[in-house]
C-alpha cells in the first residue's frame, strides 16, 4: 500500500512537470520582434524572429484602414522575411505574424507605403517645331503631352491620311487628326498607326523612344497597379463625367484624345477614352497598347490591330 502511495506521488509530479514544459513550449512558439521597411509606393518588407523549436511555417496577416485582418502570405520553415507587393501608394497597413494555423502572434506594426512623387523634366522639341514638357516619374522621364510630330527623326515626312478607305489599306506609317479636325491637335496631339511607331526612321525625337509594354507596366506598378493607375494618370477637365478616379497624382495628365480604328472610322463619343501605343509587337497584325476610359480607374492593356490610330507618349532613353 505504501509503495502504491509513493507511485501515485511520482506520477503526479511527472504530470505537473510535463504540463509545465508544454506550457513553456506553447509560450515560446510565438514569433516576435516584427519590423517593417517601406520599399516603394507598392511594397513593404517585413522581418521577424523565430522563437519556435519546430520547423513550422509562418502566416502573415495584414489589414488596411478599410479592411480587417486577412492572411496575405505564407512562408516556409526557416524563412523570417516577407515582401508584400502590389499595395496602394500612400496607404497605412498593419501587420502581424504567427506560426501557420496558430493564434500566437508577434507584435503588431503599422507602416505606410510611400507617396507618388514626380518632378518636372527638361522637355524636348521635335523637328516640326512642337515643344513637349516632361515629367520624371519613378526615375523615368515621360512627355507630358501627346506626340504631334509630322516627321520621322531623320527628317522624312510622315503622311497624313484622312480618307477612310485609304487608312484601312495602310501597311506603312501615317497620322491623322481625331475626326480629321485640325483643331484637335493643339490639345490632343496626332493619332498614329503602329507602322509609324515601328518605323526604323524613328518616330520619337532624338534621345527618346516609344515605351515598351514593360515600361508601361513599370509605370502602372509604381502608381498602384493596373486597377488604379489610370485614375492617377488622367488629368484636366475635358473628360466626360463621371470621370472616376481622375486625380492626376502622377502628373501624367492623360487627356481623352479619341481613337481611330483600323477600318478608318473614329470613336463617336467624344471625351471618353484614349489609347497609347507601346513599341511591343504582339503578332504580324497587332501590337500592345494601354488605355484609359472616363468611367474607370484602371489602366487597361491588351492588343489591337496595327492599322489603328492611337495616341503616342515618348520616354527618354
């Protein structure tokens, strides 16, 4: 009987010790010392300390002023860093980190993405006497106005084509005024088919070029991504209402210059849209472009026939 009593005492002591060890183990698994750094208008980097003895992964939680906490990422064992990308510029985010599937969290931190900034550039002139102010966005210098040149860089004349049938049959460079109305040039510049964009004689002034699709995407990313960049690029009071998201925070000052289609016809609804060519070919009959529309905040992307007449912005080499 005495031996049984001592055995029960030993079992009780071991049980308490085991519970104490489990409690300490549970308390020690929570990661700690979460810190963050603002990298850009759309990226925040996080680091933390792993206090766990096991090899569990980590869940990263984020909330914004308008949304509650959600898991925005997961990293595998041994990794204690995370890059949160595709964020909105000038926005405050709050973070915490836990072991995957656990409810023991790091400290919370709140950190903002950087604001969109731009500087005035030195500008440029073309061979036809047109002057273009410029702006520097994310270390890239862009024209602030649409191209209006009537000559290639080597001095050759770019033909103006007004006739609908003649335009639809083109396989070489040409330009037109929107609706064939010269009064539109002062504000909106000229419209060019992609054959002019791609002509080896050079459509852009010396030291400048037509942006590639990658360069357009880089601009979009800096402005918060395709869903929001358009609003930050639209400027002026010429857009139709409701001109959603038209804040021109980038200084790009895109205007509703209108479009000419490959069959030679024009958009008939004025002040609602503009498309910009990229220098990137899609296939033998189409090329990539970026577009803005009065009713949306996004910077759209896609491909369209090379015969189309779109606006052109240039970027410095």
